[in-house]
């Protein structure tokens, strides 16, 4: 049996995220559970980490908007960013308008392809669907995306994208065992993120009694402990986003955030109440 990974407190967990890190964040658009570690996000803001380069897998919302508004982010690569039914991502919108945030437009398939290339140690991965788009034109000029001829067919151009190798991947999951294995349910992209990243930091809801890798119906949806750099037990760690069976999305709070974040003053008040004051954020 693998030696236990050992649990750490929140501040120790986020100490692995340094300035200018490429940080991979999950999409919260899932009916199963959001997967977003909001508790660690608030800790990063309190830590005053700067210069982050975010890559959303493949879209993002509240988590990135908070980090951008708090001045933690230099660039964002994503397929989309919004608060969905609660409105636009106001701090992202204002930073983009002010020119203080570098945007790397992408598509969901391109982001997944880049992570798969890194996971498998490949120099690039082919992607369909980008030819003729402004996304491809800008990324060819800025990041070396390319269009090549399919070597196995005639008249079949295809885009190739480089690997995305995050410095850190940050997740929140429902279960972890005492060895350090973490259960991700149907969120299979989390395993790709972990294998592509140099470090994987995880907060989790509940401790599983036993070895997740030894349970037939859990093992296929479990990331083994050797991919996990840091693990912290943080019940309600995805709040105000949904935590699957543990708790539902806090719609009233998200409406409050959408309203308060419309102005710099309102956003500052939100930070003071729900991020910088640890008791209020709990």
C-alpha cells in the first residue's frame, strides 16, 4: 500500500502557487459537482499572489472573475467566462476594457487538446474546427499555432496546437482517502489536468474510509495519490458554487456577487466581507 500523502492546512496548500504560475482551473458547468476550489481561491487572494496566468478547462466564471478583480491575474486562456444566469463576469469585463488583462481566446477542444498533448508528452495535438476563425489567426501570430496538411489524406488541412503544461492544477472533489487518492466521478478531464500539470492541489469534502483504488466502482474515477501534490480537507470548499450531493449552489449569494461586482467599490466591499474576512467567507 502507498504511504499516506498527509493532509495540509489551506495556507500550506496554496503556498505551492507562486507568482506568475500557469494555473489550470476547472469549469463549474457540471450537473455532478462544480469541482472549483473556491476556498483555495479566497486563500490565494489573501496571500496576494500576483501575475497568475490562468487556463480554464475549458471555461470559467466566478473563480476567475474574483482572481482578476483582486489583481492576481496577468492573462487568461479560456473558451468563455461568464456568471451564466447571474450575468456577465464584471471584473473580467472591466479589466479587458482597461487593457490590464491579456486574453488568449481559445476553444474548448483546443484547450483539451493542449492538455492531452502535455499529458502524453507530445509536441502538439491536431484539432478540428478552427480553420478560418479569428481565434486561429490571432493564436498563430501570438503562440505559434499552425495549420498543416493531414499526412494521411489529400486536401485535408488541420490545425495543430502546442502542449499546455500548467505549473499547478487546482481542484475540489467530493472524496479523498487517507492514502491521498481522490475521487472525481464523471469529471474525467480532472485526471487529464492532473497528469498534464507539474503540481496538483486538491481540496475535498469527505474522507473515504478505505482505499479508493481498491474499490471496483470507485477506482476508474479516481486520481492516484502519486499525482497529488497537496491535499486539504475543506468541507463546503466549493461554496457558493455547488458541491454535488453535499450542497446546492447558493443562488442568492451569486446574485449578490453579480450585483456588487459591477463597480470597483462594490467589489472591494465584497472582498472585505467574504474573502478577506475569513470568518465571513467560511
